[in-house]
């Protein structure tokens, strides 16, 4: 042993295995061993080292001998010791021989013990209660940091290369300057080098910041997942997990705030540009501003990264371009969704109607087609108008149904919107406050439910904050609900009770055949209708002179300013127009008439004083209507005392009387009529044959209450009843046998069968309540019945009241039991047979009877002429002609 070497110190028991003490042979070596220094010592990490037969392998402390073999084996043994045992005690061997003799068996025993100890420790470590819930975040962090270090190393090498090139360039410049003997300021060069050092540090920091920002979302998600899993099962039952709550808040933010999605996309774009700019600043030599702009170009156009050079810039540019593609894909999706949503809202009628002075219709029913037709005709003189329809239906379905209507809109635009009239937001969408008229249609079905909904609609309309510019026209199904609707709506509301209007029209038309056609002409806008206008030049004139002052119109009444705007229908001939009075006329349009200077008209006298007393009548009601008690009350006021009213329906007689009493009818207070009850089905022939059909003056076929919800079914039932009654009447006529004897040689043709029914119609009047307009053509062609087209007449009344609410007062008086009404008068009441008179002369003669003649019907034609032209022209009249007049009820 060399005495110059110090004795080795005993190894420490607590020394860390990862930093072992180096062998003395690597610290102190003689020059004789220098030829072994070129071979570096190797560390063996295997648990099972290679066994050597050399006697120098020992478990004792390293020998002080400086032999290379000893140092080599000791180093290998140190590596083995670090893997197997952390707290072994070292022993000194007294002699090398004893060490050699005991090395092999003792080494084998120690190795086996170390194996067992290592295995036990591994099992204890793996089977412990420690749970690595942070494995995934840790793994992600390690991968990110490894990737970052590799990128940073690559970038550093690239920067070092650039620095070397820069230094070479500077040195070349200095050499050239020395060769040219030009003075060079080396202080400036040193300052430039000193400036580059902070720039390099800044680039490294920016690269680390960009990688850290990209790692934050992954770490946050893993942390949220870890927190969610770490909660106990009891807490999970009571409270939602953290990731669910975060997802819920994000969902609420995106759904509640309308601009949240574009805002999130903008933030993501700015974040991508910022992080990408920082990363580019760390891997390139450009300035931060240039890197930010370059990042934006990569985001905006993914093809710009093709010009990048170097691994780092290319990797960063590809990442930014990929993020830009995602950003623009999301932006494209948002734009597509916004456009699709806008078109979908337009298609479904969710957009706002920016109009004023339009007519608004709320609801949908079978009357809508006739109503639109009448409004289009009314707006034709103004060059067309705007009609907005809002109902709880799909906009496309409404437009398709309106397109199927076979009439000309005459430049009137119909706009459909889907919505509920009970929601103020939907009413605002159709500009309800700027509409000049609002029509509330009754729904098909139960009358009480329909009226209840109309009442809620009126309440909603009165709650509009901006107020209403126009008036409200409400269609009701039951007369009893009219008071409640007017109480809620006040002065804004005008009501049209459909059942009541049709019932009264049926009664008037049954007593005066041909009046239905007159009402169609007056209520509709196709011919002549009511208009009210002020004419100052007529102030101070008597009403009789006003009658002959309009060659293109017929005055019917006066709106008196002295009576608070009350309309006086058929005033006295001595009434003098005062300042502020307006004249009610029947004219073709509001701009087609004007007063002229008073013409000279021969008054003349009536041929004779005729008084036509009311005669006894016998009327049959087939079917049961909801307001039949109101019809009975009106008939009792119109008919002469002693008249009979037969009621034929399927309601049991006892139940029938109770229904009439519940409806408010006091049977004992009927003064002029007597009720006769018959029970049966109106579509069964044998039931009808039990009635004296040939003895009735008028027969009213009602749309039965049991089928009134279906217009087609109700009309089919009414049409079948009409044909059965006419056939029974034709077979019971006195001249039937003569007709039959003429036809015994052959069967009756279709024309002769209808001919018999037409002859039967001359003996009695049948009025059928028709709901579907398509049934009108059948009755018009056969001419076997006078008819009332209920839906069309109600639509006409609604349109007329919507155009001018004052007309509702006129209609109410014409339909009421008291006051004035329309009559069909025979010509012999005003002239002699063959007498030549002008229409003005007949008009003045009728004033002697306190009547106003508004038209006539010649004996050889079927349709009456209302407001005839050429009122000063004389023509020859016949006693078979009839006149249509407005007169007080007799």
C-alpha cells in the first residue's frame, strides 16, 4: 500500500444513494495509471450484476491499492450497492486472503437478501394507501415541460448559430476596417452585444409564457376532474360536481346573453394571436409588433406559414394556422346559424311589421276569406292597402291557405304573422298601436269559449302601453256576452254578434223574399254601401231637398251634431240640416258622389191611400240554434197576433221548454205567436211527412247546434232538409197530377224534377242558414230556395264596421225590433200601372209615406238595383215591380 495516500474514511450510513461517494482511485492516481483515464467509469443500474472470478471483488471498503482493476470493480460495486441496500454497514477485512475466501458465499447471501428486501419494499410501496390522483395532470405537465425544453433547446441552438454568424460578420467587418485603416468605435459594438443579451432573455421568457398559457386550460380541466373525483359519495348526492356546475354556468352565459358566442370567439381569437405572437417572438429575430402581425396573418390565412424557415418557426406557425382554421370554422358556424335563424324567424313570421294605418285581424276562422275579399274591395279606391293577420298558426300554412282563396286582392297586401293576441310582445310585433282598425275574429267551436277568449284579447289590447290609434271590432257568438265585452273595452269596442245578426236577417228574409240579396249588396263593398260625410253647402236645407241633391247617391239619414253625433235614420222631411251635421248616404264609393244644385222634380200624389195590415202567418223552424229564444222574441214582435210558430227538432219537448226558460224566454209573455212543438229528425223523410209542409208561409232551416262546429256537415244537413221539404211540397201541390199525367210516358228528367221544386218554391219561402260559401252555388243554380250566406254576411258586416265604426249604429237599428228596417214594397203603393215617372219622383212620393226608396226590382228580373243611375230619367213602371225602402216597423 502506498503510504502517501490517506486512509479512506468510513462511509456514511445516511448518504443519498443518488449521489454516491466517488472511488479514491478516481481522485488520487499515480502517473503509472494515466493510461487508464481515457476509459470513463461506467455505472451499472442492473439489480443483477455480472459475477467475476477475480479475487479483488469484495464487500469491504475500497482497497487503498491504486490498481486499476480494484478501482474498476469498486466503482461497479458502488453502483450495485446503491440499488440494493441503503443502510448496510461496512466491515474491514483483516487480510486480503480472508476477504477473498469469504467473498463469494457472503456476496450470494447478501444479493439474495437484497432481492427480498427490494421486493418487499416495492410491494409495500405499491400496496399502500397512497393514491396518485394527480397522475394525469403530472404526466401532462411532464410532457409539456419536456416538449418545451426540447423546443427551447432547439431554439437556443438556433440562436447560438445566429449569434456565431453575427460575431463572424462583425469580426469580418473589423478585419476589413483594419485593412482599410479606418477607425472603428468598438464601444458601439460592445453595446450592441450587451443589448442582444436582454433580448435573448426576453425571447426565452416570451416562449415560456406562451407554453404556460397553453398549459393552463389542460391543467385546469385536470384539476377540476381531480376535485370532482375527490368528493365523497355523500356530497355527490347532495351537491352537483364542480365540473357540472362550471358547465352549467357556461351554458347559462351562452344562452342568456345574446352576444356571448361572438364575444367568446373574439376572446379566443385575441388569445390565439397574443400567444402565437409571443411564441413567434421567442423563436424568431423579429420584433414583438412584427410577430403579433405575423400571428394575425397566420390566423387569417392558414397558407401564410409556408414561408417559415427553421424548425421552431415552422412548428409555431403550423400551430397558429391550425388554431386559425378552428377559429374561422367556429366563426363560419356562428354566421351560418345567425343567418339561418334570421331566415327561420322570417319564415315563421317572427319579425316585426313596420307599418301604420293598416287593418289588423286577430284570429283565424272560416270567415277570413270573405273578410279579406271585402277589405281588398274597400281599399281598391285608395290604390290598395295593408292587411295584417296574426293567429296561432304557422306562417307558411296561413300564406298557403290565403293563396288558395279564389279572389283578386286588388293591390292589397296581406301580411301573416304567427303569434298570440294575448301576449303583448306579439301585439307589438304587428304594430297594434298604429293600426287604424283591429278585428277580433271568433274561433270556430263553442260560443262561450270563443267569447271568453275574445274578452281576454280585448283586455290585452287595452293594456298596450302606447295606446290604440284605431277602434276594435269584436265578433261574438252569444248576445249575452256583449255587455261584458263593451264594459271592458269601453268606447274603443264595436261588437258584431254573429248569431244575432244571422237570426234577425233570416227572420226579415223569411217574411220578405228577396231581401237577402239586398242585404248582400248593401253590406258588401262590391256594389253600394253606407257612407257618412259632411257637406257644408247643404246647411240650412230640409232633408226632403237633400234627397234629390245627390244624383249618384241616396241619402238615408243624418248624423246630428246637436244630438252628440247620434245617427237619425229616415228623419222627418221637415228636418233642417244644421252646422256640423253629416249626411248618411248609400253610394258606390266614398269618392263617387257629391251634391249638385237642387233640381226641379214634380212631386205628385200617391194613387190611393193603401194600408197593408199584417196578416196571420204560419212559420216553421227546423233545427235548434243556441239563441233560438232571441229569434222567438223577434218573431213575436214582427208577426200579427194569432200567428203560429212551429218548432221541429230532435230536442225532447219537456227539455225544450226548460232550455227556452233557461235562455231567458218567458213563454207566457208571448203576445202574437203560439208555439207548436214537434219532435223529429229533419233529415228523415217520414218525420218531415208528418208535418203540413204545404201550409207554411215561411220555413227556416237552421244550422243545428249539434253540428254547427263543422260548416260542411251543417250545410249538408241543411241542404238535405231543403231538398226533402221541396220534394214533399211538390208532390202535395194541387197541380201535381196534371204534371204527372204528362210525364207518365217517360220518367222525369233532372230539369223537370228541379222545375217541380221551383214551382213549389213559389208557394212558400224557405230560408236556409248556410255556413260554407261553396254551398251558395248549389242553391243559386237550382233556385229552389232563397238563402242566407251567414259567414259571408257576417264578414261583410265586420269589414264595414272596421272601415267606419259609425255604420255599426245603422246596422243595429236596421236589425232591431224597433225603429227602421228594410222592406220590399209593391209598386202599386206609389204609381199606376204603366205610369212614366223618374226615380226622383217616386222618391218624393214615398216620402209621403215616411219612407225612403233605395232601389227597385223589375217584375221580369231577379236582382234588385240599389242606388240606380239616371235618377232624372223617366221610365214606364209596372205594378209587378217592387221597391226596396227603408221604413219604420209597422
